C-alpha cells in the first residue's frame, strides 16, 4: 500500500502528529511518504514542494488580494478557497509513486479544497483529512469557540472584523462544499470532541468519520524512576513538580489566566512548608514578567525539540497541568499519559478521552479555576500507593489507545473495509 501524507510543515505540533503516523506506517511495512511545503528534516521520504518564484508570487498575491482583519483568537488562516498556490500535477510528479491513500493533515497556506479534489481525481486514491483542529470543518478558522456557523454556512463570521468582508467565510465554506461533496473523502477525528463536531458540520455530516487517537511512541514515552531522571536533568529531588506546557498569557485559548488564578488559589489553601515543596517546571522561555504572577518557585527549561528529552521531562514531573479552554488536543496530554504522568486539565479536547477523574488525573469544569486548583491538589498530594495507581492507570490506558501499531492497524483495517 502506498500512502501519501500532506502537511504544511515537517516540525512543530501538527507536523509531529503527521510524522508519527508516517513513521508508524513505515514500521508497519507501508510504503509511506510525506509532502510538505516547508522542510527542515533530512529524510528522503519527506518531499518538499518547491517554494519557487511561481509559489512566492502566488503567495504574495493571495495575501494581498484576500487580506483580512480578523480576531486572532479564531486563528483564521484560510484567507481564500478561490485561489490555489500549487500545481497538483507537479506535486504528484515530485513524490514519484502512485498513492493508494492520501491523508491531509494541517495544510493551511498550502492546500485548498480544490487541490484535494484534484489529488483524488488524478490518482484515484482514497482521501482522508485528519482534523488536528477545526480547520477542515470551517470556512477559515481553526478554532470556532462558541460559533456554530460551521454546522450550516459560516455566514456572518465572528472571526472577521471588517463588516464588508463578513461573507468571506461563507464563500470559503461554499467552495469547500463544492469540491469535497464531489470527493470520496473521509474525516479522521483524533478526539471524541472533533468527532462530534465533524458529525455536526455541514461539510462532513454525510461523510465517513473515523476516530483514531494520535499515537505516541511507547518505547520513548514511558514511565521511569523520577529520581534517576531528575539527577540527569539536574532538577531537585525533593520537590513536587508541576509541569506546564508554556506560559503565553496572550494566547487566550491556552487558558493561562485561569492557570495563574488556580495556582494562586492553591497557594492560599496550603501551608508554607507545603508551598516550598512545589516547583513549577515550564517548557519554553521566560517572557516578560509572567513569572512574578506565579506563587511557586518556577524553572523555565526552554524549548524542547528532542522526543527523548521531552519524555524525560514528563518522567521527572509528578503532574502535567493543561489549562487549555479551546483545544483539539493538545498532544502533550497523550504524551504525559503514555509516560505514566497524571494530567489535570479542563474538560475539553482530548482530555475528555484520556483524563479520567481519580484514575489518570482530574478533569475540571471548563474555566473553573477553583476546580482546576482542586484537581491539582488532589492528584499532587496523596499517598505513594495511590500515586503508583495513577501511574499504572495512565500507562495502561495509553497502551490500549495510543500505541502506534494499534493506530496503524486500525486505520488500515478501516481502509480495507471501506474499499
């Protein structure tokens, strides 16, 4: 079986999800390749679509003619479905094989619905679109928040601030519907939340929808002795470590304002000795004066680009806290659970599937910072025996749902039954 994955990048979150599936397929004996627009990894199976003069002119023209003033919280990246910047025939020549299956992942600023239609028409391949956020379902935004426009026609889009251009999302969705309705395309939902949103969407409600969780390499992401790992990372042995993904107060959907409130509320409910036991471990760089708003000792460890190092960060931590309030994932929850690290998160995204109250962590009421603080305290301060149960529960759940072999086998079985 020949499988082609299509993604805008070969690095960062969405790309990691695409590459994880690609590498898992290779290990499963599938002939898999990846087509990207921006390539940084030296790998012959990752093929770059040329960012040549033609593409650069098309890109500049599209971003000039179809420029929009939007609310950044909606991540409205799909400026127009009327303007393609690539040649599908050129792309197919580059990959140098005839795909039986094509999986589109995160494709903003690269592929539009008309291109997807052409990929299917020229190859006869089975077409899938993996929803790493809501972009496949909408007229332009990646996160719709409370807006239900994607269920009908995306008219009067709240993400678009210019009143005269409010119908852009409507036009985009209409174009997408024109081409996707004529395509034999299925939607891959990596969470129950996205599965439900796809079922309610005007684009995919009549299409096949398959739920396949994002896989995590269980040989890299696995439980380990915390003290041994902390010694290697030069992290204090005598601390209760709370892992935080990053701290960007301006990124509303990540909910850091609620996290700060939750940590300060927790601080008010414990004594000084207990406060001194807590260390916040933050992936990412220190930005501005954000650290002054945190009540506990904080260690910023910078950006982590290596999976083995990232796994050690989870292994060293007692708890991972995800404060996202509008998310399709994040994949850090999958990774933490695979490492046996309990998770406390708000009730959205993949937390609905993987964070089981008092088994693998705690799922707090959305936007309720006091409930988030309750979960942190409950999971962080417990008997050693109970904590070991959390670790075992996390690992067992992850092995049953997130192993790469299981993901690929399930997907191939679905393809074979569909064909």
